[in-house]
């Protein structure tokens, strides 16, 4: 089994920054891809960013240039640094791990990010 625990969400003013963390535990194995998604009320879940175990990152156009994904393989943790936040970034942010050896995926419970003045 794999467990993911997100943290770091909160209330921030427009233009502010937050750093989210997602700690993974369990049968993770070495090769996997970590993803961040978000879901706003009444909207579909939206992919935000991913990072491979080798450090290759990719971003949704809506966050490119403002968000940075990174990972600490020794700590099995992925981060999402969010800068220049906008009200439309308000959502529950969830991390997802995809295991390379099986293709299985697991989700965390999510952390709320609210951007408001």
C-alpha cells in the first residue's frame, strides 16, 4: 500500500506564495512520477504539474512560470512552490503518485488553498 499526505495549504492574498508538500510512504519503489492536481468547487479535477524520479518537470499552461514542482527522493516528498497566486488558483490541491513498475496510482486527501483578499 501507498500513503500520501499533503500539507502546506492555507489562506493567502492575491500575489502571495505558498509551498505545498506531499509525503509518500509505503511500497513506493524507486521509479515513479509525482503529480499535483487541483479541484475547485463545481469544477473538474485539473492536472497542475508532474515530476519524474529523474527530475523532469512539466506544467499546465495555467500555472507555468508561477509554480515550481520539485522532489526530494531521499525523503519521498514532492513540493509545489506557488508564487503570484491568483483567486482562480483557489482549490483543493491533491498529489498523485504513479508507480512505474505497475502503473498503479494513489491519491492523497488534499490540502485547501484559498487565494482571497
